[in-house]
């Protein structure tokens, strides 16, 4: 059983008199503990595919299986609970609730999914310290820099120890040093809890660390490089 499997996923949008194939019959299999990077130009459909796989958007056709469960058949309440138990998402934009502090934003998923246990506080301290936001937890998002807001968003995605983490340009708002630190944290957590990591990125330095790299182009997904280093197509193709 794969932790993520898609079958002929299609997502279309109407633009004036034209139909845009944002995701065009994408089939993908991801093993437990794999690190997958998805690259491609802006508008190629990679963020749309990520959102569909994470249950945040609905495909027009096709199937999405997480841990063998078809999430396209779940109602909104079932999907929200399932996502809270097994999945974490880091958005391209921070999507923090402005009226809540950094700490409150981070713990919302844990409270909603009733995930608080004896390990919860220790885990919270660990990730906030590693992300260097442990001294900013009682600040509102408006009182944080863009990079700090992104770190809060990453902590929020990790608070429930998800088995699969979806991240859309998770280091896009960080400088090189901070980006490397965040990536190192994600990879360390992946090792510690056996987490599957799926990242959309423009940064080939990040992509090259993945087990497999896929390239999205006009809604189609193709393997660019596998774990043996075999390249199927060039980044520019």
C-alpha cells in the first residue's frame, strides 16, 4: 500500500471561451517515508495538484488515495478529521489567523483534532525552538516578519506529527541560511517519525535532496529524476 496514490486526476478551469487543464490525467504513487519534490514553471499546475492531493481542492475526475483511503469519497467532516490525523500542509501564503497569537495559530489543529497528550507540550517546545520562534509565540502575526510568519505556519503543519506533509514553497520567504535550517528541520523530522514529504519548489537545491523529482508542465506530471540519479528529462523540457 502506498501512502499516496492518484489515478488519472483531472482538474479544469474555464477561462473565457477556453478550458485550462490545470491537472491533466496525473497518476502518481508515493511510498511511505519518501521525499518527493515537484518542480515546474509558475502556472504549470503543481500547486493545484498539491492542493488536490492534500484534500484542499476537489478534482473533476480521478481518485486520490491516502493510506489506502479514497479521500474523494469523504464528506467535508470526514475529510477534515482524516486530514487532521494524518496530513499536514504548509501553504505558499502563511494563512495565519490575524486575531490569534503565533502560539494559538500553531495549536489550533491539535485542539480541533483532540491530539493533545503527554507528548504534546514537549513536541511544541521542540519544533518552536528548532524554528527559532519560541520567543515570539505570544505575538500576533502582524508583529512578526514574513519569515517568522512562515515558520509559524510550518510549526502549525507539524504540530500533529503528520504522516504526510505537503508543502508549497515552504522556504520561499526565507533567506538562504534560514531556508537551509528549515529544510534541515523537515528532513530530521522525516527521519524521526517516518514522515512522507511532498514539496513544491522552484529551488533545485532543495529538489536535489529528494528521493524523486517530478516536473509539472501544462498540467502533466513527468518523472525528472529518481533516487538512482537517472534523469528522464531536462529541467527545461
